[in-house]
């Protein structure tokens, strides 16, 4: 058999016997290995160091702080894993402590339930009562659950909360605002700090729903009465008008609420009486120019008085009956 015939037969026999064949392409001695081989040949520790971030640079989501902390009078349910006989329902004392079975007193005032559970577990472990205690704390009842809401709401009083709620939710639980309510609301936080928050609850639905003021158990809400502007003199309906909506009111708006001036009114000069530091100041306003856009509309403040005088010339042209009626109205609201 010739050598050229023997080589093919040899490879055929190897294939039939299941021997794997490895055929590699020869590369020049000076050629560099592929990039993939270079990466795979790096030490494992170096590769891990290149991929993993440096210590302390990991981005971890920050947990939101608990808004409700344990305080005196709260009722706690305490359980210990694999220790059913240590389950307890304890009321926090005025001193801020609870009395555990076996372990004794533990201070939990001002702690979150998770922090209180860790302190209770440490108490059992440090006292050599349990080797590896795993405690959990659940607040069954907050002693400061009530939120006091006073002022211009339909049902003033106390509203019980078990979790923080938005301001608009709490006001709805009190029946909503009255027509005389001011939109500038004062919120006083419960506790020793007594932080006061002044907020504005807009009458616009979108702005009111986007308000992010949270009311917590133990807080106090005061809804004051809105300011009143008095429109007197020769108008269709003299009286006091509440500064509703955004608690803002202008001269033209107040006149419109009073159903406008009478035919016998003098619109050249309307008197605005405003009290500043206990002293009354009188200002003459050109109502006719305001109505025609020749003068800017003037915003009013709470307790302002608008007096619209009557015109004697107009009353003379209308007759003696109108003179008497207008004079009587003027005498009632005239200022000295």
C-alpha cells in the first residue's frame, strides 16, 4: 500500500473509533493572540475588580424615614421568633418604657417599630435570656391618633387617624370647608417642638390635589374665617362680603358682589376706609375711571369699607321720593 493511500484510511479509522480531531490553523510567531483570549487570560481577581464598583460607591436607595414614632400611651404587640410564650401586648408608660417578660424595662419612646424591635432583641441577648433573639414590634394603637381640626369646617373637633393623610383628606373627614373659610390654613405639629406650618389650600382643583402637606396623628389644624369687606352707601345690596376663592377681592369685584351702584350714586369718587395700626385712613377712589379701564383696579384688605356716596344732582332729576330714599341711606352709612 502506498503512503498516499494509508493516510486517508488512518483518519477514517480514527473517526470511526470516536477520537476527536483538533485542527488548528498555524499563525505566525509574531502575531498577537486575539483580544478575547487576552481577556480570558486575566486573573479572576483583576477582572472582578474592574467590573465591581469601588467600595462605598454603590448606589443604594435611601429608606424613607418613619413619620410615626412610638410615644407614651401607645399599645405595642411584641413577638419573638420561635418563642410564642414571649408574645406580649404592652402599653408604653409615661416614662417612655415598656416592661418585658424576663428582660425588664426597655425605653422605646421616639423609636420606630424596627428600632424598638432591635433594642428589645438586644435586651434579651445581653441579659443571656436568648442566644439569637429575633423580635418584631407592631403598633396596635397610637395614643395620639386624634387630629384636632378647628375653625371654619362643617364638623370641627377630633378626627382619628392611624397613618399620615393629606390635608385635603383630613378636611374632607371634617365635612369640608364652610363658605366663610379662609384658604390660609395653619397646621401645628404635635409633640414638644410644636412646629407651625402656614399653607394655602387653593380653590383650584388641580392645585389643591397637588398639595403635598401631610397631616400626622397628634397635629392640630386651624381654619380661620375669611376676611370681610363692607360695601356701603348707594349700592343695590349694601353689606359685608366674604373674601372667598383665593382670599383676594378688588374694588370692582366688591361692587359687583353688592349688585352694582344705584342710578343715583356718585361714581366719581368712592371712599375707601382702611384701618392701619388701629387708625382709620380714608382714600378717594375714581370708580368711574376703574369701570372704564382708565384707572387700575385696587385690591382690598380684610375689614376694608367701601362707601359709595349718592349724587344730589341725580336725585334732583329723579324726584323728591328718590332724594329722600338716597338721603336716608347716606345718613345711615355716613362717617363723621
